[in-house]
């Protein structure tokens, strides 16, 4: 019986790790579980053959087995070869409270404006991956200690290693402007004079849309679909089929698909694909602390304009999201999240 509980929770935890991977509207996971008795120490860098990137984390001291509150941060980024390669366009906090037996997946929108006058998805690019937890703590009130991140190639590898997954597509959508890797600067046969004229007439994405050879159309129908890694990446990464909030729903759909995919890879295999400061000893310790996953109530939380955020514009005209309570005032967000603790 005890072994069955351990196995169930191991699958549950692996699923959370995988979820982060779907990360970035593209996938990519980071798992951070914070203890009241976990402290930050020497910075370390872990690199893997599959996914090379300058991700630095702080290694925590040995975890006390006392039950408490754990906060996991999942980060998704494009990686080498993609424009904005270190923009964390998927940001998810996994919150586990062993005292109240509650767990929550909290999606943080990429366009949320933070201190320093930039979108939160640029935090890693500007201040390093190891510092992304700081604004997350400010916004949610949840301290972050562990990270798991995955880039596009790692995400595809994960799904393909599982033999593909069956996902429940929440809504049908079309995206006629899904970027083709390597075509970001293709002029599509236009002359310098034509490009000059287009630049005078358009800007931003309206300008990008004039170069149609850089994109491919993608289509998803509502309902269950079996998809491989490449298709799963398109599903979670698409930005022009609906909204960023819709993309958040799609990421959670991938999470659910991963949680129902058995058998899972071993933890050893998973850790080789993701970038994390968690080691096997720490994970096994956490499995003991969490106990039986069937006892937990799990919530999915999307911070949106329907609850705690408002749409706005930055001083330079960017679309941004700010708290309804006012710029950099996160009290209502924290209060909203309290009920899920």
C-alpha cells in the first residue's frame, strides 16, 4: 500500500514537471518547491547535451522533512536558434500545501508589467533565470526556491519519448502566422524599395504579416487529438489563433494529457531533458513529504482581465497587463490566491 502511494505521487510529481514543460506557450518547465526551512546557497549551473543555455540556479541546503508549503515555478523559453530565445513566455507556479491538502497551478501571463518597466517574460533575459522568482514572489506572495526549465527542443523530445500524447483541445482555432524556424529574416522576394515602403506604412506585427513566407498556417479542431512533439509545440506556442489567456488554457490541456500518459519516463530520464536545480535525492525527499496525492484538491488558476488584471499600454505603446488595484500593486492578486492555499 505504501509503495502504491509512493508510485502514485511520483507520477503526480513527474506530471507537474512535465506540465512546466508545455511551458511557454511552448513548454518548458521549472519546478520550485519552497520550504520554510530551505535556504539559498552557492550558485550552480547545470547543462545537458539536449539543451544548452546559460541557466543558473541557486542550490538549496538539505530539505527538512517537516510538512509545509511548496511553490514550484515552471519556465518555458525558446532556446538557441529562436528569436527572443530566453523570453519565458510560459510561466506557471505549482503551489502545494501539505497542511491543507491543496495544490494549485497558477498561470502568470507573459504581458504582466513588473518593476523595472518591462514585461515579466523578459525578466530572465534582463536579470537572469535565477532571478525570475523575485517578481513572482512579489506578485503572488509565494517564495520560489526550485526551478525547472525546458526549451522548445527539450519539449519536443519529451513528447516524442512518450510516444506522443492525446490532448483535449478546449476550442478550435486557426493561426495563419505560426513562425517557421529559420525564416525570421526572409524578405520573401521583396526588393529594398518595397521593404522601405512597407516599413514606412506598417510597424510591429502588422509589418511582420507582410512577409507571409515566414509563417505557416496551423489548425486545431475541438476535441481529443493524438499529437507528437512538433505538433504539441505548435499547439502550446501559437499566439495568433486566440489570446494569451487561451494559450494558458492550451498549456493546461497539455498538462492534463501528460498526467494521464503512462508509463512515465523515470525521473533520471526526465532530469536529463529539463534544466533544474532539483536532484534525485531532493525529489525523493519531497515525495515522502507530500504523502498521498489522492488526498489533494487541485485547482487551475489563470490570472486574467476577468479577475485581477486590466489591459493597458506602456509608455512606449506596448500592450501590457497591470493589476486592477493599480500599477505594481499586487495586494488583490495575493488575496485572490489566498483561497487556493
